[in-house]
C-alpha cells in the first residue's frame, strides 16, 4: 500500500499549475491533502474517490482525501460534527484507521497557542481510542518539529519563542507518540536532516533551509509492515513537499 500526504497551501493553484501530475505518476492507494483553502470541490486526480472536509471560513484550512477503495466509514473531526476549520478526516478500513490531519498553528506571537494546546489534548484522546480498536496510520502537517535535527540551524535563533519549536507543542507530540506510535521518518533515518517545509522568503527552499513539520505516524503493531518512506522534495507546487509511505498491507 502506498500513501502520500501533502500540505497544498491552496488547492486551486495546484490544479492550475498541474502540480498533481507527479503524484498521479506515483499511483498512490490513498492521497491525503491538508490546507486546501477552498470550498470548491475540484477533481485532483481522475479515478479516485474525493472526500472533503471544508472549513466554514472560505479560503482557509480544510482537508481532503483521495482513495481508490471505499472506506467502511468516514469520520469528520473528532466525530462530533464540530470541525469548523476542517482539520481532520478519518477513514476506517477493515485492518486500520487512516487519519489525515492539519494541526492548528500557534501563529505569530502565539495568538492561538491556547487553542492549539486544547486541540493537541483532544487529538491525543481521539487517537488513544482508535488505537484500542485497530491499527492506526496518521499523516499530515503537525506544525511542530521534534528536535533541533528537524530545523535548519539558522532558524533556531529564537528557540523557545518560535512557533513550531515551543516546548509545550513538542511535549504534546511526544505524549502522542507515547501512546504507541512510531515517527516513521525518524525511525528509518535517526540522524538525517530532511525538511518538509521552507519559507517562501529569501530562497529558503533552494538553499534547503527548512523545517520538518509533516509526519507519518503509525501504531507500533505496523512496525514490521513498513517498506519505506520518502520526502518527495523534487515535487513543487507548495511551500511543503509531499511525503510517501509504503506499507505491506
């Protein structure tokens, strides 16, 4: 099974610029998208079921999943129908749950830090319940790095103040992993610097001065099913790159 995850930073521009052609060439079984930022439901890749979770606010947030096989069930948000920012889609299959998420950003000056921390807590509770039932695969933009290894050194100047680096957000990610989840990229590449997001300013991407904000997390019972994972840094169209996970399922 091949799963691709990508923060699009706007679906419409990706469609116009034909950014999905290299994704189509990979022939994923499931394609998870974050930050679609539109209520328009455009065909990204022919032949896939398109599942949408739009934000109430136009041109903001939102997630989508493309899948070749129909899931048994689709859950939006935490199952309470109050996902007003369209940040979470869960697909249930016979053997596993697939969770696509776009975690809130604390934003400049940490204006939404309290909201972010509340969301982290609710997400951890939600995943804890899923794991009790069956295997879990989580992907998306978590808007946080795990360690200094995930940030280009120059970007660490205001270490404790920087969004995506503050200790609370990192601690919450570690608590999530402690439920019995594996950070697949770091598991396979314990010492490698590889980024998934680059600022659009000052040619950060061409200089590879980025952050690792996007993840695949899988429950520990899938450890032996992991074939490989890549950051598809050659695929452009967003300030994030796609991630691809292959599992033997």
